[in-house]
C-alpha cells in the first residue's frame, strides 16, 4: 500500500504547499521575522514529509521528535489548516486531506517539544 505521501504525489507537493504557505504569510512579516520563518519552512516541510511517509517504529518516532523540536506550535497548526484546504483545492478528496492533516498532527502531538530553535 502506498504511503500518504505517495498518494498526494510525493515530496514535491508537500514542499510546494509549505512554500506557498510561507509566501502567503510572508507578506505580513518584517525582515527579521522572515529569517526565522525560513528555518520554520524547512523544518515543517521535513516534518510533514516524514509524517506522511511509511517508516517503521521506533525510527519514525525518533526522527519525528528530532524534527518537532524546532517547530513553532502555532505556525504548525496554521500550516496544517492551510495544507488540508490546499489539498482539496488541488483536487484531492476531503477524506485524504483530512487524514493527512490528522496523521501529521497526531505525530506532532506525540513528540516532546521542549526545545524550540526557531519561532
């Protein structure tokens, strides 16, 4: 069975959607904020690609915890909302987009987030 990542067309769709999200919010950021958000954009794309791929435990949990350490919770939540709606706009089913957002959100929620390296 294909992973969720495969079902939407792979990392290109995820990376492009994350980039679109940051371009959209970037219009409302100062130059200082933009620097920090580049870190977030990269880290969130990596996390989503990981969360939607098929990997065995405990490798999945260790990698997810590492990637989640640098994520801003409010930005991640906003990204998931954007991601879910954008997938529907791109023609994916509501069920698939919801499943993807839920899968990524649950994995993020199960990670220890005591180290934030970027806001």
